[in-house]
C-alpha cells in the first residue's frame, strides 16, 4: 500500500500514461485476455455486473453481449481518455444495458450485496491497496456472486524483469507490480483475508508469452514501453548521461537473452482467478 503523499503522484502518472494510449485495443494481450476472462466468468443469465477499471470497455461490452439484454453492466475507470473510447464503442454497438462511470475504483462505493459478478481484467496490479479493494468487492457481491479477475505471475515479462534489474544498478527502484498476486498462494491468501472461502476459490494458470527478435529497434521500443509505464518511469529521474548508460546496458542485457530459431522468449504467465461469495 502506498503512502498518501505518494499515492497522488502515482495516480497522476497513471492517468498521464493511460490517457495517452490511443491504440490500447491493438495491444498484444487486451482482447484475447478479455475474451478468456469472459469465458472463465461464464456469464449466462447474470443480472448485474461491475467491470472494475474498464478501460476502453473491452470486457464490459463483451460481458453485455454474453449476459444478454436483461443484464446491467457498469464499467468504471479513472481515465477520461480510455472512457471516451469506451463510450464511442458503446454508441456504435447499440447496446442499451451498459453504463460507463468515470471514477477511481479505489474510492467509489457501491451498496452491499449489489452485484452478481465483479470483473477486473489486467488492472488489479495498478491498485494502490489490493487487500482493501478485494474486501470491498466481497462486500459488494451478492451472496452466491462471484469475483473474476486476472493477475500476472510474479516473474512475468522477462524484459520487464530485466528493466527493473538494470534500473536498480543505477539506484532506481522500480516496483514489481506483479508481486502482490504473483503466485497462486498469494492470490488465495488475499482472497481468504477478504472474506472468501478456500473451497470457493479457483485459480487457473495460462501462458500468453511470445517470441521476439531482440534487435536494437525492438529493444528500444520495449525500453520506451517500460520507461513510460507507471512501473518504470522512475528511470527518468536519472541525469541524461546516466539514463543513456542505463538504456545502453538494458539493450545489452536483452540481447544477451537465449535466442532460438523462433527468437527470444518473453514469458507472460497469468492467473485467471474466480472466487464465489457465500
């Protein structure tokens, strides 16, 4: 959990990042992982659904189609830019059962026992207080309702692991966002603490990794993604010459990764987690 004085800076950087993402839906993971989350959630005959950190509405809109016209889906997100995209897609879709709300997912409160399902895709790692969020979601679920989210494994993204390691050599600490929920045991422990019961928790691990060619241009693009992210922009505090040294060392580290005929492997192991409230 971040201290209050750091939380505001963190969220401003988070907003700066996501408000500037004009091609979010074309990212490698967002659509396929959202589709998989909807499959895991099994939304037939669901009445009321909350999509936390809905972004461009990928999950919310897919949930609305899957659950049917009788359902009600509320998508919340802190980013004006992302929600603008979501609302444009909603208008084109013709769906009448989706509402998007601009709000901080950690501050907004809903009534107790008000949702049949709560969804959160590729966003829980951005929360500043995950235990409190899980407890709040448990409270908002109806008895028999379920929480379905995904979380990257602790050592997911080989290139991001290397980025944090290289940054540390230059005195820059970059938090691993996947650490809090990075193992099945950690997921289970936090869910138990939030009020869910062990027998009603299911954790499925899947792999969305890929091979890439670690040439200079590719590695530079990977560097830029990390250095812009809220979990990586900290390297910008380095003096220009030190930042350049850090960058050069990062390129060298990534290019030293084992390479097969298919390229260098970037692990992207993820957990799909379902927890039912009794």
